[in-house]
């Protein structure tokens, strides 16, 4: 598996999990405040990883052009 395929897989996994958590939050299926905080924290962590991955991919593309 090359870098692009791995990156696409990770980004898709992040999107799918974010959608899943969003569904839980919007449907009112969160049991308590502790679970809510945990889910929000998970979304924040995934957003950070997604942004870092996109930055690495963008920088890798710039290096390939040189």
C-alpha cells in the first residue's frame, strides 16, 4: 500500500467515524455528559490528525514537484 492509498484510507475512516459520532450527537443518543465530552474529544482528535495528514500530503506533493 502506497502513501496515497494509506492516506485515503485513513481520511475515509476519519470521515466515517466523524459521521457516526455526529449521528449520535444529533439524535440524542448520548447517555451522559461524560460520554458527550468523550465524543467531542474524539472529534477534535480526528480533526487534528486529518489536518496534519493533509499538511504532510501537501508538503510531499511540493517535494515531488522539485
